[in-house]
């Protein structure tokens, strides 16, 4: 795939970690773009950012640093949208 490649490290700040609701929002956002998206944490293989099952394997608790890497024609826009998911607050009831 041609295009830009960019990456950014984000910290999981949610007390419940990178759980189902933000993960589903992440996958939904990722699938709006044509680029390739991977998410990784130290010591683990990168996970497909467009796959809920792959992201679940990261087991990212609060305080975990994750690296989002995006490659493709719409990489810059995709990265901005995906980082936004991590910046949101998810109020748990």
C-alpha cells in the first residue's frame, strides 16, 4: 500500500483499560480508512487495528502505552481519528 506512514504512542488512561466500548469505537473508526493500522505494546506482536479480536489480545490496562502505526493514503487522517478515541472519557455506570 502506498502513502504516508505515521505512528504515535498513546497511554491508556481509562481506569477500566482499553475495554470493549472504546475498542469497538476504535475498530469502527479504523474501518473507515483505507490504510493499514496496527496497534502494539512492548513485548507483543502488533495487532490488526481493524480487528476487535486482535485488539483484545493486547490486554491493555490503565497505564499501558500503546503504539498506533498507520500506513496508507489516508494515514494522517486515520491517526488523528484513532488518537481521538484514546482521548475520550468513557463514563462507566
